[in-house]
C-alpha cells in the first residue's frame, strides 16, 4: 500500500489573512479559488504586483489597521472604525489624532506595560523555583 500526500489547501479567506490583505480587495480568481500551501509560499516569496499594491495602499483588514494605528482591534471598534481603511486614511487618522485614538493608544500602552510586568514576575517565580 502506497500513501499519496495531497497538497494542503486553504480557503481564500485564510490565505488572505495569512498574507495580511483584505479578501474583498484581492483579484476575483484569488477569491474564488483554493490556495495550496505551496501557492501561498510562492505569493509570500515573490508577491505579484496586486499583492504588493494591496499591502502598500490597502484597503487593509482590521488587524493591519489596528497595528498601523497602535491600538487593539477592540479599540478600533470602540473608535467607530469598522470598515477596512486605506493607507491614506490611516495616515490621515494619525495626523488628526482624534481623542478616541489617543485614548486607545494609551490603553494599549498600559496593556503592554502590564504584560511585561506579569512576564517579569513569572520569570522571578521560575527563577526562585529553580534555586
């Protein structure tokens, strides 16, 4: 009995997420096809022009928008940002720096500080246990 390995495939939404792009902005053939792991690797290694353009100018999915603005995805929702944004729109928000964005950035900074504090505390505990 011989075993044949089949290529691992994924839905376009999964591939778009892994590529960091907004699915609805990708070409129709990408949206309607099935993407294999090797095709995804090829897209990452040598991105076609449409992928380069999407990554540069958007529209960007919420996780990318949140990262570019320095806030959480929940923070975007609290700020009323529910749709994908282009790089130009993100840059405009950074320039305007509305109150919600300042507040969410401060919240995100506190969350990061707390995460570091907890990590250091846990490392101290682990070090004491090791002694």
